[in-house]
C-alpha cells in the first residue's frame, strides 16, 4: 500500500488534484505544458528572458531593401572619404619631410664647402703661378673632383655681364670697349651650391664711356687744359 498525502500536507481544506496528462482524454488533442502556458508573475508578454519572448529585431529590418542600400552606400562613401583624407595627409607629410631632409643636407654640405673655399683659392693661385706639380697637383685635383661631385660650381669669367646678385665690384672704371657694365677682371672667383651662392665673385667693373657723368667730364676738361697750359709755360 502506498502512502497518500494527508490534508495537513496541503494545508487546511480539501486535497488539490492536478491533471498533468499531456493528452486530453476527452478530445485526444495535445495539451500545452502548464509552465509555458502562462507567463511568470510580473513579466510582460514578449519580454526577453520570459517564455515565449521574441528576440529583438535589427533596426535595419524595419526599412525596405532600397533604404538599406542607401544606408550602406552612405556609410561606404564616408569611409572612402576618410581613407582619401588620410592618404592625402600622409602624402603631404612625406613631401614635407623629404623637403626638410634635403634642405638640411644642403646646409651641412654648404657649411663644409664654405670652409674649403680658401684652400681652393690657394690651389688656383698655385696653378696660375705654375707651381701645381707632382703629388701636390694630384691632391689638388682630387679635392676639386670631390667638391664638384658634391655640387660645388665655380663661376666668374672675364667679360661676363655684371650681375650684383653674384658679383661683388671691388674696382670701377669706364671704357670704350664695353657696351654695358662688364666684369673686366676676376680678382676672386665665386662659388655656388645649387641655387645658393656660397661666395660672390669679386671683380673689376667697366662701364661704357658715354655713361660717364657730366660732372666727371667737366672735371676732366679743365684738368686737361691745365696740363696744356703748364706745358706751354714750361716751353
């Protein structure tokens, strides 16, 4: 004989009988489980975490295919614009770094070559005097090749038109043999590195005689007359 629960186990009153059969004996239809039939106390139908709740929907599901395509196109355009802006910034940065690096390199090379200009002047004077011979000649020519390889350019030749940007006039006179301001004597050659002038050429400048100021011409006239008068007086 099995033990049956007494009324005291269920509380006061009549015993409670629950029908847990899955199939209705009268209709033969399947029954829903009692636990899933009713929501938990205090829970709202369709709330996540409760039986029978539906998963949240993606907001993009609320719009049609054409709207979704427009959103994707707009997002793609924004990302493309960001990448293009980053690429342009990188290209500008690289150009600026390369330009600064080249400028720094030219400054360093220019400083070294400027210190060697006096030595090159000595080599030039020794060559003009015919004293550039033997081992000294080999060393001098090697030095000149190295400086040329670094970009040092010598300028200043007799007969060059006078240019105050690259010439420094130490002497000035007038001559009938020139048509304009001309460097008629090179006292010291000039040197440049690229577009940068390390040292201007020091020259003597001659200008045409017709450009002689009137005051200077008048001054020459009386002086010549005075000389003639002195010669006649001496005779």
